[in-house]
């Protein structure tokens, strides 16, 4: 049997009630992303990109259709199973980093493991290893507010990968970064994702960021209007 898609949308719709009208945030979207693929999702503001990622992460549920992660239909999972899947199989990187201000950088990175009941010493050792990979070894004991934006985002990438997720979802991970820091974060998502065997789906407004992906999907009005291989993308490490 073939390996199931890392992420599959089967005629997925998402509507939000909005006063008298309702918004069709996703309109009958079908897609399949293979294990290990690095995909960028582009499209105008309001086209449904974040909605798509939230459904993929199991943070939100579709109004119609089915989302599958590793071949498992999210609708078939109860709350506990969904929480476990999200905790063990999915990593998320946001535009605004979402590091906890009271924890130092390595504790932030270790957090997904600590929530999964790993031993504290093991979790912190693993966090140190990831921080070294993203070039933040020397800042491991710093508090997040003392980091630059690019450093915060690299810490957030380390946190998203610390539990070796199969699926790494990033929503405008470079939206708050200057060009150089953005390029570093994209390289990390690309190459670290590949080294750790993660499938990466990245929403971006940046053409440069999309240019690094092997596949680019464009959304408009809740639909995927183009889906193409990116011949110009360098192969991943
Ligand atoms: N919780 C919600 N309640 C009502 N409408 C929503 C909600 N979330 C999203 N929408 C609507 O769904 C549509 C898609 O929103 P979404 O956030 O997915 O867009 P996006 O492509 O991520 O945009 P941006 O690039 O601005 O982040 C928009 O019209 C938005 O207003
Ligand atoms: Mg968005």
C-alpha cells in the first residue's frame, strides 16, 4: 500500500456565521500533500489561508468534508485522540512567535515535550540540541524579550520541531522579520524540516519565501486556484 498523504483535504468547506450573512472561508477544497513535501500557500488577505492551516492543525473543525493527517480522519478522533495527535504529530509556527515571556528560551523550546510528560532533564537536553541547530545555543538561558525578532522566530521553529512532528504548519512565519532574518527562517523551515523528516506547509505573503518551496498553492475566495511545482526551488538539504 502507498503511504497515506501527510495532509489531505477532501472537499473541505468552512463557513463562519457573520451577522445575517455567512462567510465561506473555505469552499470545497481538496488537496493532498505528500510526506516530506515543502509547500507554500499564497493568496490575498482573507482568501482562507489561516483557516486552512487551522483545520489542518485540528484547531478548528470543517463545516463539511474531511481533513486527514497521516491518513487519519480528524472527525473520527475524540477530543483526547485529537489532543494527542496535535501534541505528538503537529508543530505550528505563528507570525507573532507566541513564546511564553516567563520562561527562558530553552524552557520555551522544551515545552511541547514537557506537556507530553517527557522527563524535564531529557526535554531540556533536546531543547539545547535544537537551539544549537537554529544557531541559538548561546541564548538558551535568555528570556524571550531579550531576543531579536529573527531570533524569537528561530526559537519558535526549534519549539515546533522539538517533538519531531510529522507535520509542521507555519502561518506567515516571516511576516514580522526583515529580509535577512526572514531568509534565515525560511532556510531553517526548509532544511530543518527536511532533516527531521517533517512535511512543511507554510502560509506566506512573501514571494521570496514562496520561491523556496517545492510546491506553491494559491488561494482565492476560499478556493485553491493554482497548484504548481516550483521548478526554481533548490533541492532541500
Ligand atoms: N472566526 C471567524 N469568524 C468569522 N469569520 C472568520 C473567522 N475566521 C476567518 N473568518 C473569515 O474567513 C475568511 C478567511 O479568513 P482567513 O483568516 O483564513 O484569511 P487569510 O487568507 O489567512 O488572510 P490574511 O492573509 O489576512 O491572514 C475571511 O473573510 C475572514 O474574515
Ligand atoms: Mg491569515
